């Protein structure tokens, strides 16, 4: 991504932009804390699984991806806004991200693992705990 583009996006977006590549992001840490409080044992960033998932629960053969709404295009989410300039550039970029996510999830499924996607905007919802509880029940 060129510097010119980087400068054009808002500060919030550029924070998200760095988040897509970095590990141990705030939302990820929040999910880890929650899992820990629920008694889950997990491993982080396992390179031997497709997409190097953020959080891996080996006992349940489950991986958890913590996705930023903007970059991973959370459907109907207010945080997944579309930039007004350079539409085509962004569309291509977003499509590539979504395609990649789906491919990774497919690969994980083919290995006999389950993948759970937690959206950044969901982390503060109470329902998230219920979703995480389902992992134990599956
Ligand atoms: Zn969202």
C-alpha cells in the first residue's frame, strides 16, 4: 500500500490496517481473557494450521479468528464502511480479504477442525459468551 493511500485513510482505519497484520490486537486479547475465564485452554497463532489462526483450542479441534469488521467486511456492520475514494482499489482489496478468509475456513474444515469467527464489534456483547460456550457442547 502506498504512502499516499495510507495518508488518505482516517486515523482509525490506519489503526485497523496495522491490526490486520499484527498479532495480539486488543480484540484478540479480550477474547483470550474471556476464554480463559471460561476455563478454556488455548494456544496462539499456530503456524501449522491454515491461516495461522489467532486462537486454537486443541481439545475441541476448534480455531477462533478474531476479525476486524472493516478489513474482513462484516456484513451489515457499521464498522465495515466503504471508503469514498479509490472505490475500485478498496473493492479489490476487500474481495481478496474475504476470499482468503473463506478459503482458510474451508481448509480448516477439510482438516476436520471447526472455525469460529468472532467479529470485533461483537466482543462487548453478552451473547459472545454463549457462542463460546457452544464450543464445549459441539
Ligand atoms: Zn462488525
